[in-house]
């Protein structure tokens, strides 16, 4: 395997290239990666260097070229620039300021009861089946239902929203995993989801306010102006897609990690107080996203490597989360690991707005799963999504009893 293959989605179909990342952290921690048919990029592989890039959001722009290493069309880039993920200061702070209250720890903690109920309903259905495909039969429906609750989306629409989110997350994989949630829209799930959200916001503007996130968004002031329907649609796409993929990946990859480490699974069964730490280790060990891109807005350096204005820069979380300079025995899975300064939610300016929600979902889900099922057995090989961005499983067959 060569360093050029880091950009190839096929590289990740069996497992992330951890051996290659380890070697590059030692020999070429800011590494130039060639790409086919377009300019290459700098892969940033060390924990400290990823933090440096993240803490310089003006010098390393999310808006200039977007957040994926592949250059996108001007039209798609314009769509992306309406997302918090792709906003630069000061616009990013202006949008985020009014949203942050809805995602604070105390606010999110109030959702625990409802999340526990949703988890229980999902796991009850799984118990009836016994043999399940864990990714799509179990984990994938939780985040879309939680987001549906948060946004006040009618429950009958949850499967449709879920199918669009699944299609967006697996764009590089021709096999969507056979979830049964077939998506038959215009062919562009981003546009279709945004249109759905715009129609939702238009309906809600005609109704009395409710205690949900849609009301917060529509009544908040963003940079001196109310959020319009187009901005609402773009934010909705980001919230649903990011929430769906991150949470689904965390839960499925987390179970696989525990099944691969039965001694730690047994320890977790005996002491559920270890679940919060286990969730953090799952996030480090199997971070849901391999990277996010930035674009240098001026000549600079990262480490000793000169970076020129306009160059793409990719913060490789999958490498940074196993940096030997930060994590002792970094390749080991350890639910008792402390401290655990993983970068799976980012850091600084673009720290994930939904981090507290994802952590709560993880804690509640594993608590309910281990309480309900005394035996969890993997019955076939796990299959991974073909993607250089999403570090996700698309299939994990298990037997629950």
C-alpha cells in the first residue's frame, strides 16, 4: 500500500490503513497525496498538527474549497457554504451562537428519557427477530428518530428522512448495504432533503410555536436577520446527515469492537458505570469520519513543511486518534483509557455541535443493549462502507438472545 492510496475509497473497504498511518506519522507526518484528475492535498497525520489546523480557521478555511478532498462543483460548494461545517469566522460564530443553547449538556440531558424509550422500542423489535443485521435493523433508525423528535418532524416522515440521510452518507459506495430503506427521489438526496426541510419550515411558520428545535431556529436571530427557509433547509441537511452517520457508526462499530474484545465486553456488562468511558474509546478507536478538509488562504507552514496558498489540507482524525505521542499503547482498544483526548468531534471553532447528543445516545443505547441481551454473537463477517470519508460499517450480522 502506498501513501497515494490514502485518497482511494477502496483502501478503506477492509479496514483503515493504520499501519500506513503509523509509518507516515514517523517519516512524513505532513504528507503530500496525489489524486487522479485533480490537485492533490496535504494529509495531516499527527494529533498536534491537526489541532493546529483546527485552531486557525481563517488561515485554514472550511469555506474556500469545502470540507472534502474531492473538488466539488460551484453549485454544490455554494450549498455547502450554507452549512456550519463549511462556514468560516465570523459567519460561523454568528450562526452557531443562537444554536448552541439547544445543544448544551443540560438541555440534551433532558432528552434522556425519550432516547431511552426509543432505544427500548428499537431493541424490542430486534429481540423479536433474534438474528439481525445490526447496522440497519438496529442502529440506523435511532438517530433519525431522535432528530425527528428534536425538530418536530411527523413520525410518518422519519423513514423518508432516514433513507435520504443513508443515501448521502454512502455516496462513494454503489452498494448501500441493503437496508431496505430505498431512496427514490430526484437523484440528489441533498436537494430533496433541503426541499423537504424548506417545506417543513414554511408549514411551521403558519403554526403556533412549539417546544422544539424548529421553533428555536425559526425564531432566532442570525447575524442580524431571522433564519430564512433556504438557510433552514441547509442546516437541516447537515444536522440530519451528520447525526445519522456519526451515531449509527459509533453504535455499530462500538459493538464490533466489544465483540472483538470479549474480556472488555464482560467487564462492561459487570459495571455499567464504565459505559461513558467505553463510548469515548469507541469514538477514538473507530472515529466516524476519517478526515475533514481545509484550504490554506495564505502561505504558511505545518510542522516543518511549507504549505502554499490554495493547497488542500486534510485533518486525518483516523491517524491523529492513534498518535503514539498522545495515546499510550495507541493501537489497543481500552474502555478504561484515561485521559482520552480524541479528535473525533473536532476541536476549537468547529467542535461538533451535536457531541453531547451523540454521547448521550451512545451511553443510553449500550446501557439498554447490555441490560436486555445476555448474549450477543456475531454470525457473519462485518462489511465496511467504501469511502475515504466515512469510517463506517454497512453490515454487521449478529444474534441477540
